[in-house]
């Protein structure tokens, strides 16, 4: 999980508190907390603020390779998506091949050390 504020990959699940957290959990959106900047945010496979960019539907990875449309064999309405010219992507992490109409924008985690690492060095 990548924090939408500081882009650190040092995030963990946060406890649900309140009715909104439980309602969002039913929809698959869970609370997270960044251990670097202490920000609390909501995410499914990716943070809600990053969901408008192309990402892997299986693992949520943003580092994708654009591939030829003919290499995507599985999915819904594959023939129509090829005909309409949807861009095809491949995730290096889980090797998933898919179509996405979302804008491609690689979002990579920053190399900011977490609060725990900083306190152990002191």
C-alpha cells in the first residue's frame, strides 16, 4: 500500500472506528494508516485518491508495461475492447494482462524512512 500523502510504502491496516468505517468495509474499502506521516486513509487494492490511474486489478501495482492488445485473452468483452482500442497493460509483479481506460501514471513509493527506523537510529 502506498500512502497518498508522502508516498511511503510503510502502511498498515488501521482499526475500524465508527459506522462509516464499517459501511465502507462492506464495499471492500478499508482504513489504513501510514507509519511515516501518521495519515489515515481508505483503500481497497489501492488508495482511493489513486484509483483514477491505471493499476493492476489483482494486486494494485502501478508499475505497468503497455503491451499489444492481442496478448490479453481473458476478461469481459475482450473483442469489443480490442476493437475500440482500449490500452492493454501487463503487471510485472503478478503477470496479469488486462485492459484499462484509466490514465497511465506510474506511482512509485518514496524512499522516506519510517518513524520506527528514524527512532531506532537515534
